[in-house]
C-alpha cells in the first residue's frame, strides 16, 4: 500500500459519516465520544470496534422541550442508527442505548471490521492521512484529526508487537494506545504494528 492511498480511497467516507452522525444526534449534544478499536493479533487489519457517545442530551431551553426531544430519540434511534451503519465499515453491528434517563442517554455502536484502515479513514478528519504496510506490518500517520471536533478519545488495542507510537497514554501491560483528540487534543496520531 502506498503512502496516501487510504486518504484518496476513503476520502468521501468522512463526509458521509459526519452527516450520518449529525442526523443521529440532530438537535442534541454529546459530551464525549470514545472510539475503541481492538485489532486481531494474527491479522492486524481486522478486529472489533466499539464507538461510545456519552451523555447525549438536549440543548433545548425548557425541560419540557428537552424531554420531548429525548423521547423522539428513544423512539427513532434505531432508524437513525441504521443511517450511521450504512456508512460505517462495520459488519454484524449492534446499536444500544445505555444509562437511559429522562433527559440523557449514552449510545454504543459495536461491530467487527475487516479493514482497520477503512474504519480509521471514516472516523478521522480529512487531515493528512498516510498508511504503509503489508499483511504483516502496518504504519499509520494522521495529522490534524478532528479539527473542530468535540473531545474524543481514540483507543487502539493490539496484543501483538507495537513497533512505535506517539500515544501519551500508553498502557504496556494491555498493549493499549490512547489519544485525546479534539480542538485541544493531540494533533498527530502515529503508530506502527507487526503481526507475528
């Protein structure tokens, strides 16, 4: 795979994901988003994704309008989630609401992926995105992810060999790299992996 190939191949996916996510949380606000990717040890391109939207709540002025807006979400979230799943490169996806209260909830999208590059390209912004690798190695570099996004954590777990990374929150015991994205977060994501 040539450097820059992932950007040109998946360039339009980001726009679709943003539009779908905006529809999912239409007039609502989300305090935080966590993107958890767990890569398979033997095939570092495949794995499982868990995307969490934490504390979805209405920004309407009165409690009555906030409740009405949340009630609409509770009734229609499956249809809106289907729109998100049409553009997310996941298979066997499951969407659930958790910590459901009258005026807030969390939403979780879980599924498997066959190519981590398509997931990363669809979730990271249109900033510079370079990839190098083959079936045994993978090197990813992304500059300026989520230029104007709210706070988002990108968490990548890989039980195999991590050759290098720039994660400020690395857990060597669990082989977990974590980046805090957003307007005040990390401006670059870089990691290199190797399967055995």
